[in-house]
C-alpha cells in the first residue's frame, strides 16, 4: 500500500502551540513513535485518521498557522519545487504532478480563458476530512501570496461540508459555498503574476529525483527509498556520507546498513543510483560542464565522476552528450 510523506512541521507547530502530539496520535489510533523516523510516512487510512484527529483538537487559528507557515515550503521537496515556478499557473501544474507524493488526493485542474479551478479528487468511497480540505486551500492561497507578494484572492471556494467559519473566510477573503465537490477557483490573470521565488535551475536539479520518486511511489516505505530521498536533498551541499543520511533518518549507521541489507541493497548502490539519474538528467537538460555536475553530485574530484559515468553508461560524458 502506498505511503505518503507527512510534513514534520506538524510536530513542531503542535508542540509550540501547546498541543499534545501523543494525545492526537492516540485519538487517531496511530503508533506513538510514527514521528520518530524521518521522513514521516502514513498510509491513506492513517493519513485521514490523523487529519480527523487534528480537526477535532486544533482551533481555527492554529489550523491557519499550521497550513500557512512558510517553513512548509522549504521542508517539502515537491512544494519547494512548485515555489520555484515562474507563476501561479506553473506552480499549480507542478503541484498537481507531484501532489501524490505528499498526500492521498489528486488535484484536478480545469482552465477557461478567465478562470482556473482546482478540485480535490480522491477515491470514490473516500470522504476527505474537512481539516485536510481547509489545509489544502489555505496552503495554496498562502503560497501564491508569498510567492507573488500580492494579495491573491480566490474567486470562490466550494466545500462539501461548508459551514460558517469566520477565520477561514477572513483569511481567504472570498465566499465559501456548499457544493458537490471540494474546489477552489481563481481568476486566471491572478495566477499569471510572476513569482519572486522563480528558480528554473534549482527545479532542474530537483526534477529527476521527484520523477524517480513518482515512479517508485509504491516503494516509498522502503528504507532504500528514504535513503534516495535524503541523498537527493544533500548531495549538492557536498555531503554524501552514510553518517549524514543516518542522522537525517534518525537512525544509527549500523541499523541503516542492516535494513538496507535486508532489502538486498547497500548504501553505495543507492548513492550510485541517485548520482546516475541526476547526472544523466543534467547532461540531457542543461549545459552544465562535467566539473559542475561532479560538484553537484558531491564528488571530490572530476576524475572520480568521469570514471563512474563511464561505468554507468559505457561512454564518457562528452561521448554521451554528442550522441544526444
């Protein structure tokens, strides 16, 4: 069963606002140590139970703080990639592509000449928790406002269980209407306003690993999948050690090695896998030199990267690029 990554900011914000995470986990009937191993992952039914428990416990003010906190953008690779977009339209399309990595719901986008509607789609028999629906809409509004420095206001919000919610209405600044779907509608010209956070080069760096995680979605709960996720985030910073990955995963080095061995793999194999996929992406989609790619992949010297690339592909970097 597919696992979804849950933002660790939940724990930090709950703690800082005096809410008991153990109590919420108990109410949701989830393991008490589920937040002890990063990245935190939950199956769909666990995710919904967690959201329902949060909805019962959190005040509307706490919900808004949680859903609109700026650190959510930087702590979630799919959301960070979306924030690097040129405008709101591209941002929403990227979020639609990668949303399944961070939650059990799809974004269905409908566009006209003047409007863009985003509907939250789930399995036919599922009922989305209202806490989750509100969080999605609040997060999106906050991201658009923060990225454009404009007071982006939705045209209308439709919710299956709409109710009088003063704080939610005050933040969104639009009508909340009961409807058959959960959807938010924007004026298209508002979504065409440029993002101050645009960074196409950074997105090019993140894109291959995000796409790989999409293709490996059913394996997200494996330790090797978690290792690849961490490596993709720290390689460009010059660190590719197993010690750093173990630290990020909140697990001992020896325990990490043992778990990888149980999955018939090793840390070096996972490191090589991430480096190979990123290297090929850079060569196909950028003009980065071999020296620049070696640096981004955390190689200490160019010759080591060139030898590894020859082993992976049977060609030198120059030959591979010429064949393209």
